[in-house]
C-alpha cells in the first residue's frame, strides 16, 4: 500500500492543474491516469476563449503542452485503471487494476465525463461503425460521416472530423443549441446541419449504416458519431459525494466544459487542501 496526502484520479486539464499546484504547495501526491495525459481536450477543434494562449490553438497542441509540462513529474504519475474507491479510517483507499492500493487523506476526482447513450437500439453489426469521439481511423476521405447531436460538442466534433474527411453532416434531435461561432464555422466549412431529426432505427446494409428518422427520412452513412451529451464519470464515488475530503473537479463536476474552468477547479481544490493542512483541519 502506498500512502500520499493527495491522490488525483484523472490526467486531463483539471487533474494536471491539481498536480502542478501540489508541486507549488509542496504537497505529496500521486496522479493516476488509465490511458494518456490530456483527456478530452485533444478532441477540441479550436480554443478561442483563453487570453494567454494563441487564438485558435487546437486540442492536440494543448495536449502536447500538457505532456511537456508533466515530463519532469513522471515519478508522480501512475498509469493504471482505478477499479474501486472506499473511504474508511478517515482515508481513501484506491484500488487499481494492477492490484496496487493507494491510501490518501484527500481525493481529487478528475475523471471527466462519459457519453450519454442514445435511446435507440444499436444492432451488433453497426457497433464498429459507431463512435462517441471524433477519433475515426478512416482510410477514405470521401467516406460519409453523420454526427448526431446539436450542442457545442457535436459541432466541435464535426469541425475536427472535417480536417480529414470531406463528407460530414450533422443531424440534431431538436433545435440546434451550439453557440453561434461554432454554427458559423460549420457553415463556412460546408458542413450541413439538420434540426428536428431524431433517429428511430438503425440497420446495417451493404457495409453501410441505414439510419431511419422519426420525421420519415432515411439516409445511409459509413460512420455515425453520437454526441448527444455527456455526464460526469462519478460511478465509483457516488456513495461519498458529500465527503469534505473529496474534491470533484473539471468535467466530473461542471456543466460548463471549458479549459479555464477545469484548470481553475484543480488549482482551487489544492489551495483549499493546503489551507486546511496549514490550519490543522
């Protein structure tokens, strides 16, 4: 068992910000990330609302900067999957898939969000043609891709996909909710969007997904990207949400999924922990 003052679960923007603040406050910590540093930010098409970075920087470039910043802190990073979290004896016990157990006084939960599943049935034959992120490995730039959703995430995914794929369309269940800047950029990139187009049924025919909509239309596509919403990834900690030593940060706690919001969450959480420790709380 490995004991630390702080365990940070998740290596996205909020988790990395918490780790960097731990360094400033001289708080011993471990950052646990199951896959790679950066999190969801890598899918961002363009970031334009952060005053201290270049306008229009994309998510991949931000991810590169995050990894570069954490390069000298590798000793504090564990790459593994968290499978269980318990709170007992006034400490958090974090069990990893590898069998390791980390014990900490405080827990920073920075696991981000997970996709909301659609309410229509997905046939098994369609599964390898359906994605929830814009990370398709497409060998033909003229393949057809439908993005299903009407919010900022759906429009941002469509713009990211448009960099490598020519034929992108957006279909939305209700009215479009994306911000005006994203809508304008989608129009400029010749991406068509369709409102009031709720999917009723999927089928698989001749290596294509056949999509039937409740408004009576039917279309075929090579790939379907579902982006109808996201929800906090809090399943392992739902029973301890009110614990004062647990800090949910970034997308695991906020509806506003913005880079600066995530970063400030991580910094603020560690500053509060430092204040408690200094005051003997």
